[in-house]
């Protein structure tokens, strides 16, 4: 899936926008690591606050289908009768993307199918709060470093302990990229 293909999917999704109050249409196309693309549009409400953004519509569709890992999202937005321009995700959507994606997730900001900017989620949402800031047991099955978006280029070879297991003198794992289950298994096998 190329950036241009993902951009095109976001532009098509924008045509389904339900935005009679803002008249601002947004479409999103979210690429899961499974290879499947989930699209979404903004959906507004006369009561305003129940309104949902295109990015979260796509994300919620994907998560409700069992997806948990994502590599890219394209976002296209424009006033209903206006010219498209680069449309960046709102703060709420950046926070929700962070919940399921790592800092290296690509965010494709689409003006047209062949005119877009590609940023990382980390660039769009620096110094953010996430699962890694909570107690390890809540880290979504990841060690603290992984939950904070640290990417390991080499497979883990050793680790010094588990930040997942908690407890007074647990040593933070500094190089582990294993899941909680794998880490616990590894610990018991040592
Ligand atoms: Zn949003």
C-alpha cells in the first residue's frame, strides 16, 4: 500500500462525511499491520459533543474488528464547498492513535492524491501521555519502554528483569521487546 493509495482511500472516505453543522468534511484511511485498510469519516450530531472524527471512526472500526497494530493513517479534509488543504488530526485523535500505534506510525496529511505530507505520530504528538506512564500492569501487555514507543531494531537477546511484574525491587527491562506473556515465560524458563 503506497502513500498515494492510502491518500486516495481517505479522499474517497471523505465523501461519506456526515457534517451538516461544520460543513467540514474529513475522511481517513487506516492501514493495519495485517495489511487491511479501515476507512472512516467525521460524523456530527445536533448535540455537537457526540460528534466523532474520521480518524477515530476508522480506528474504532478496526479495533472492533480485532485489529490492534497499525502502521499508517491518511487524513483528508476540506470545507464542503471549499478547496482541500492539509488537514491535521485533532488532539483527541492523536491521543487515541497513540493508544494503539507507536511513534513511528506514518500520518499522511492529504491535500490531494498526489499532494501530501508524511509525518510520524511522534512528530505530531511529542511529549505525550500514554500507557507507558501508568503502572506497568496497565501497559497493555508491553514493557514500559515498548509502551513508550521505543523501537528495537535488533531482536532482544537478554533482559535484566521485568518492569511488567511490578513489585518493590523489580528491575526495569531496558532492552526487552517481548510481550508480557513472553516475558513471563522467559523469566520462568531462566
Ligand atoms: Zn479528531
